[in-house]
């Protein structure tokens, strides 16, 4: 359950569980800046987000390596900003909060990992490991969207 989420994006803008309520379904794409398949799929995700926001679908990225044991990892943060700029992603890249998204990010073995959240901030549907192309993601999103509508 992410309804009480409080975090920031890589630009320092606040993001909370309430932000999920603007959309029927939010795709949460968990990645790391050092993971090439993750970075390679972001331009596709950027296009999907632009095309599907009118259908009530949003995307947020979570950049796991922007925060480490010592706090913010400046290097990963700068890299994440570059990735976002180059991929023309208009959706936010979020920092993990102290609860690690209520433990949801703990123990993820393989990146990217993608899951879905409904407008109440509840995690819904299946979890998807690994990257996909645009066509496959759209099929998955349509399927998960049909379940929450």
C-alpha cells in the first residue's frame, strides 16, 4: 500500500501517495542508472506515458541507486537527470523514501522491475521483471487497466 508515500523526485519536487489519485493506473518502473536494459526502455516508456495519460494511465520511475546507506548518491542523481533529459521522459523519476516504498523495493533482485498502483495507492495486478518494448508494454498496461476500471 503506497497511499501514505512521501518522497521527492530527482529535481527535488514532492511526490506523495495522493499523486496516484489523478490516474486510474500508475505504472511504477523501478530501475538503476547502471542497468543498461533499464535505461534503454525509458524512451519507449516516455512515449507510452504521453500517449496513455488521456486514458487515465501515468508512469513514474523509481531510481534505486540515487539513495545509498550514506544518503543521496550525487553521482547517480546527476546520471538520472541526464537519462531523463535524453529520453525526453515527462514523468517523474522518484527517489526511494526511507520506508523503501513501504518495503516494496526491498529485495528486488533484477532490474528493471515494474508494478502497478491504482488511484487509491494500492499495489494491483502482476509484477513484471525485465524490460519490454513499447508494443508489449501497451498490451500489459491495457490488461492491467481493464482490471481496475
